[in-house]
């Protein structure tokens, strides 16, 4: 788990944020890069919040996200650390791993799109 401390612990403005680490970003960007190469996705956004980190995937920058990959440390023991959220806000997959678990539906969808 990667939690960043922003600000001074003695002063005001001290905020803990959840963030993706380098390994997690590598796994997400590997899938994202294949979709970009296929011409299906064009933009992404990253939000590091107090309770979760969110990687949002867009077809175009001016639209709502197609998918969101969320890292929620509070759900680590219950439902899994990661979640794949669809465009309507529905949870498509939850799990403890990215590559073999949460990102698997996206990889299968890409294979069908390229056929």
C-alpha cells in the first residue's frame, strides 16, 4: 500500500493520500497502452484521495470515464484492494490483484475488439 503524507505533520494541512505505486501503475498502463495502440482509448486521469486512488480511463478527454480502476485500502480484507468500475458506476470486478484479477475483463474485451 502506498500512502503519501502531504504537508507538515506538526502544522495544518497534513493529509494522508492513497496512491498507486510504480508496480501498480506499470500493470495498469500496460493494459491502457494496448487499448491506446488499438485506437480505442485516448486519455486518462489519476486522482489520489484520502480514502482511495482512482485511475480513470476516457475515450476522449471531454467525456465521462469509460472505466475506473480504484485502490481502496479499507476494503483490503473484505472485498479486495482493487475494483474495476464501469461507466454507469457498477462494480465489474473486485480483487486483491490487478493483472490476473481486476484487469482481466479489460484484457478479454480487448481481445474480442481486435478479432
